[in-house]
C-alpha cells in the first residue's frame, strides 16, 4: 500500500489536528484542495476536500455514523499517551476514549479528528 486518504469537510481544521500530532504538513497547505505528506517509512497520507471528491464522483456522499477508517499514532510512553490526549482535548478536539490500560498491554486512548474519524494513541505499558 502506498497511501491513506482522508476526505475532509474542513481542510484547515483537519491539517491543524494532524500537525498537533506531529505530522510535518507544509504551513501553506490549507489553500490547496489536495494535500499529501510522506510519512516515515515512505507511505503517504493524503487529504482531499469533499468538494474535490464530488468534482469527479458526483454520486459521492459523506459517510454517516460509525468509523470507516482508524489511524493510530505510536507514543514513546504511557505518559505521552496521556499528555497527547490532554493536549488535543485541551485544544478543543473531542475525546472519544480517555486513556486507559488496555488488557493487551498498552496505554490506549482515542480522540476524534475534526471530521469525526477516530485516531488512536498508544504505547507499550510497562
């Protein structure tokens, strides 16, 4: 797989959220209808506005209810999971699952990006 795409209703809000998670997104990217960044390891993360998708797929409609895609960010420690969660929710992003010690041995939390997509934060516990 080469890339993961995010379709967003508000490009600037989405980019601000993912910048806060540490992605190196160009400062002037908000003015473009399509944005992409190369992640460590070579995969790309892409953003397109709903208008762009509608321009070539007139039958497209925004998904409603439930998660369609989940992204996960590895943190360096359980404390960093808590700190990143607190930073994001303190900045006004919606927390979905507060940090907890998962039975599978990780510190885990979930926040929602501006379009309601679940973004997991995790680190090895112990």
